[in-house]
C-alpha cells in the first residue's frame, strides 16, 4: 500500500523510545534447555538429565524415516566431525507414531537415548529443527569444533497453532538469485515456516519464464530492469523447479504469485497489446504503484491470464496459486469485477486453490483464500479462509526505526515487539480464529539488493511471525530471552541480523 504513505512528520512523531513492554534488558539468557526453543513448543518439561553426543553415537531410523535421519546427521557432522551413521539401531532414534498427527512431534531426551517421534515426515523434520537448537551454538559451524555436545534432558510435545506459516520474497522489484532464495529457505525452515510465497511479477520486472509469452522475461527480466535499473534477472522453469524441490526437502511449499490486473507495467512493456490503447508504456524503475492495469475489455487479456496461470500451475506441485489483485487503482471497479469473474475460475480450472490479496474479497471470490495486508482498509466479508499479514506488524520491509538502513516506512516503523505483539486469531472481529489459515511475513524488495539486505530486515522479525503462527501462547519476555540466546547461532551461520535495543542479549552476541 505504497500510496498512502505516512508523512515524514507523522513518522517522526511516532514513539522512537523503547515501549514499556520492552523496558529493561530482560532476563539473561539461560544455559540451553528444552524451554529455550524458537518458536515456543506447545508443551515442555525440562529435566536435569542430559545426553552427550560422542564419536560413537549412531542414529536409528525405520526405513521411511531414513531421509530425515540423514538430514539430521548431515546437519551435525560438520561441527562435530563425528561419523553419525544412520542404521537400524542407535541412541538417537527417529520413528513414526500414528498417535501424533500432522506436523506435530514428540522429542524425549534421556541420558542414554534421544527419541524423536512423529506421525509424518514433516513432523520428524520439525522435531529435527528443534533438536538442532538444543545443541551448543558451535553446532552451527561448518568446520570441526571442540565442544561438549550436550543435549539438555526433558520432553517436548509440539504441534502448530496454524497450518499456514509463510514468508514472502519479492523477486520483481529486485531479482534475487536461486542461491539467495535457497539460503532464505534454509533459514525460514529452521523456524518451522512451511510456505514461501514468491512475488514473481510487478511493474518493474517479470521474473518467471512463460514459454507462450517469451518476451515477458526476454524484455522485462533483462539486465537493467527492476528498481533503479539494478534488479535484473529471472527464474527459468528449470530454476523454478529446482527451487520447488529444494524447498520441499525442507517442508516448505512454494506459492507463486502473478500480480493482476494491476502491477503489470513490465508485462505491458513486453506486450503492448495488453494495454487498452495498444501503446507500449515506458519501463519503470521507480517505486510508485497503482498506475498500470490490464484491459478488462480485451480478449487478449484473458488469453494472457490463462496461459500464465496454466504454465505456473503445471510447474507448481503445491496446492496454491496467488493471483495478486492488490492496488489496482487504475482499473475501474466494474472492470475489476469483470476481470476477476473471468480469471478466478481459471485457477480452479488448472487444479489450484486461489490466494489473492485482500482487494479480491470485493469480487465474490467464493472460497478463495484472502491475504489481509492493508490495516487501514476494510476487509470485505468473504467465505474463504484468511492469511494474516497486516503491513504494520508483519511486513518485514518496514524499517525498525527511522535510523536503520534499508526498508520503507509507509506503514510506520516496526520494532521487534510490534512484530510480535498481536494475535491473528482476534485481529479482525469478522475473522474468528477458525477462519484464519495462518500468517505471512512479506518482504518487499524496493530497497533490497542482496542477501545481507534481506537478512537484516528479516531477522529477528521473521522469528516473531513464525512464533505467532506456531505457538499457542505468546510471552514477550520469554520470546526476547530465547531470541537473545539465538544471536550467537546467527553469528556462527554468518546470518546478518538487526541487534535490536529491545533485546540487549542479542546486541551482545552481534558484537562478539
Ligand atoms: C501490497 O502490499 N500491495 C499487497
């Protein structure tokens, strides 16, 4: 919602000081225990016992659990230098238990054994992420470290509050390479984020190969496209499929977005017939929004929409396809409705479930999933489930404060406690918890060039959204203590993060 910006004066009037909820340094991070996990598990019972990983430790897995056991071993081998073979017997065991449902898992740590149980491979994956956080920080190193590889004792029984916990990356304003996207997937999946929404098209660039409309990427994915002409590039179909597979190994489902009928200048530069007057617009490298629109009265519009949706659906194994629909300020309302009446059924025709930004709720979208983002606008009533991503809480591209580099501030500034202190289940009176599918943390790329820029805005706020989506209860003091203890892990992993003044222990670890 980049038109209704806060004026600089209004932003300067926002409280920059730390709010009372964040006052004081907060409790000092404790030694690692089962109570320190991010996002907070449903139930934890610490015990004074501990398990110690040694060069002789082996990992046991039943056949269907072997891939996850191998993932665990691969994560632990570089820093320990241990062989950690996966076999039928072993002190660390991964097994299925039909009494545990969905993404849930149970992890029990005794002095002589570690048992991870889940009903599904995804549940085992989640348990492995938890187990990794229980080992000393040195486990994050990619070279052999001398450490006592202790796992604190106790039991964790865990299950998510919401099924859909998502991050979004904008590849249109600045393209981010497949390697950068993979590194982001590595990080978000550590916090049990299970969807990655890729915003693939916008006014400044078109970033996904579409065979039936090749100029989309040949022209609008070329070098020189993107904000300030610095964000060129695009995903070939093979890049995209490789990303989908990489994400799937980490239980992250890719949700592709093509934004229509607004945010289409890049498509119209490549194909002028997609404008009403047939005249090619100029390529845009600025960050304005709301000026471009597909032409609801032309048949070519629907051929284009159908071709793009069909090709995207074919290369996307996940159930969802996002068709944008936001900020179509230059599409007359009647045309917007006419456009959506033709395009919404196309997503179903190609076997996918529609997601659209909040504005599509006005177009009778049936059971389409609505993504709430504009906290200043009404949310029309709909039948479908809702993904919560209010811009003033969940948009990772909002600056932390006016002095931090990168990001924008049209929805205000968002410190870590702003990102954490809200409840998706009671944010909108008309959307009770049962209609909330989950949460998303979008990261728009107007100001982002590289992975450092992405990480600085995402961390630690992404973890706040991950915990809101996963954990049944929120507790700011507990959260910031656990977050503070996580800083050295990011430092070991060479992940850039913002050392918020609200979390002094995080600041300390950044300085180390
Ligand atoms: C949006 O921020 N325009 C969805």
